[in-house]
């Protein structure tokens, strides 16, 4: 199981709209998350930065499968007016893991 974190950006003034839209995530998209091996997916907001955490069987494979799925394409289009690009032009910036504690 992979533990993956990444950050995205929105204008802090759009926080309420971002939260509202996430109350209406398409059930077909969530079903596809499960189908591609995503076990957990959390998004946190802090001053315009969205911190996402995912537990997934194979991140690269899951993202490749989602990239062409109609429900994901529809969602990405729906959210595109809120998400800002990083200096590199990418919307997503992956964060490498440096420490993990898991209770036994």
C-alpha cells in the first residue's frame, strides 16, 4: 500500500465554494476511486493550500486509470475554475514522505 501526499492551491476567497462542491462529489467518481485501488483519500484546507493524503495500492496506475475516466474528466472540468497552478504550471505537487509512525 502506498501513502501519497500532495498539495494543490486555490484562492482562499474560494474556500466556501470549494467546500460546497465537495459535498456533491459524483458517486460514480467515488466508485471509480475504489475500483482503481484508492482506500483512503483526505483533503485538508489551510490558507489557500489544499493538502491531500491518499492510501492507494499503486498511485501511478490509479492516476493513469482515472485520467481517462469520464466521471473524473467531468469533475476536473467542474473544479478547474478554482484550482490554481504552481510556478511549474502543474496543479498538483507531490510531497515526499519523510517519517511515519504506525501503532501496532
